[in-house]
C-alpha cells in the first residue's frame, strides 16, 4: 500500500517545531517527507491520498510500560488465581486492539503472565491479532523475598508474571531461558514490599543484579528493572540495568549513577495519578491522594533534573490494571510530564515517540517521521504541540496508521462480557457486624 498524507502540520517526534509537510508511505516505510509531494499516480488508484488539511500529523504513540496480559485486573488475587493460560492469551489478543485504536502503535511489556508475551508479539506481527508493535519480556525475575504481591509470590518456582530465582546460578539460567524463548527484554523486580517495612526495599544484591545484566548483555538483550527507592535506582544503574521503571524517590547519588552508566528512565506516573485523582470513583482506598501525589511530586523534581542532564525519559501508563484500563490512559503520562516535570508539549511528545524507540529496541526506526522510518502515524484534529490533552481524546484521531495500514476507527469500541471465574467475587464490601444492623432500616 502506498499512501500520501497531504497538507498537514507535521510533528516529527524529535522535539522540533511543527512544519507544513506531506508524508509518503510505501507499505511499512516512510519514503518521502516534505512540502508538495507528487501524487500524480493517484489517478490510477495506486496511491491512497489522505487529506490532512487543518490537522496534525505525528508519529504513533509509544507506551513504554504496559502489561498486555493482565486484563485490567483489580487485585493481585485476580492476577494470580483466576486465569488459565489459554484464557489469558485469548483475552490479551482482544485487549491489544484497544491500545492501537487509542493511537498507541508500539508498546513495551516487561513481564507477562504464563510467559505468553513472545507468542502474543509474534501473533500481532503475523497478522493473526490486530495490535501495536510489541517488545516484550517473558516473566519478571524476583528473589524469594518477592515483589509487591506479598505471599502470593511463591518461595521458589513461578506464578503469574513471577519467576523466583534463589541463587546466582538460577538467575543466569533463567535469563538465558527467557532469551531462548523470545524475550526482547529481561525484567528484574528489584524492590519488594516486606511486612512492617514502610515502602519498597531493594531485595537483590548488587552482584546478583550484575550477573543478570552481564548475562543478558552478552546475548544482546537489554534489562529493565522495577525500582521504587533511591537505593535501588542507584544500584540498578551501577549494575548495568538499561531501563529503570519508576525510579521513585531518586536522589542525587542515584541520578549521578543513572547519568554515569547511561540508563534510561520510565517513571510511570499515570497509575499513581489515577489512584490519587480518581480512585474514589471506583472504590479505591480512602486517603490515597496525598500519598501518591506526594510520590509523584518528589520523583518529578528529580526526573526534571535527569531530563536536563540528558537522560532519556520514556512515557509509560502501566495499562493492564483496573485503574489504568487499556485504551483509556496511554496519553496521560504526556500530560503529567508537562504538568509535573515542566516539559514543553513538544518535549513531552518526544518522550512518547522518539524516546520510546529505546523501549522498542528500534531507535530512529519508530517514533519519528523521517525517510526510512517505519510507517506508524497519527492524524489528529488539534495541535498537541500546544495542548497535549488532545492526545487523550480518541475522538480527535482522524487516522491511525500502523505498519503503513490504516486502522478502522469507525467500528464499535471492543466490548465483551465477563468470563466465568475471571473476576474476584466478594460476599460484601464491608463486614456485617451486629452493631451495624441496630437501628438500620430493613
């Protein structure tokens, strides 16, 4: 398919100001960019012309932190105990199309349940399932201390998205196994929640982290790590982790390590911001607003300093949870980069486009509009370089082009009924004590 997008304002994803330019696509490649491109062959039907007059043409969004296989879960219980591998794979294939319809043409999924990430990626690439480009991990590597799911994480073996490794030999062996089975990334869950300890604690040693990084890098595979403390961010960067997710409460020492060792950062504020701002609408815990907004503000100041120091910042929504459902919140991180970090709209868009090429292991190939890049583009009604919030409104997308092929935006939004047993069922939302019944209306 050859497509000419004519007459639009072009944002190329590099942070450069918008210009008036046409874009010519040949299948999955951008072959020309500039004003007044020739469409003389359009009369014989060989070129599909898209009139973008009055609209903005830009790269498709790249969400560098999603969980394609989690299915908008409301609890760890649902995630670990209510899904079979077959059900998870089928539902993941249903959900990824939502992200594409929301203008997200590429995603990085660091860890998947039942290790189905590579199969999902390959199914999308083969056209079996419609969805964005996917770079994926297999499972998350955890030590026996665990991660954020408490005792649902086994002391050894695997469950859900977790693969527990108890010795350096196991860490090396599992890293190699993940790569053998198609991992684009190795994911380490570097911090975990421990009873009676406030916040997440680093649960790996520096030598253990280094062993995974050295093994993965020797096999040409990058490493991402979940880090929710300043110490974990520093140690992970020093060990050779390529992409640090969250980097919560990063301090000066941790930032120095990130800069020195060349790591990229994906703070993933959206989950926290949704919980803080909108959690009460869906029954989330009371009193969370100040806690999570506080974490965003504390981390945001250091993220801005990282940006100013030249550290690549990537946008990630952590879609896959009930607070960040697929297709709804992917662009909110761009808004938060403007609101919290003080980036300009063009700088924030760059974090969601060109910088996202790092997560896809395709820098310069995706997230940019230039000759030779892949043909993933959006045509938007509005000026996101002035108001990034237009990217959160799916109704503003006039065209989404993925791999050079237009996505059908006219068909109904994907909806389905619940599959028996996939959700947690509760007898009551509160405990029915006898006292609560006294004086209550029958």
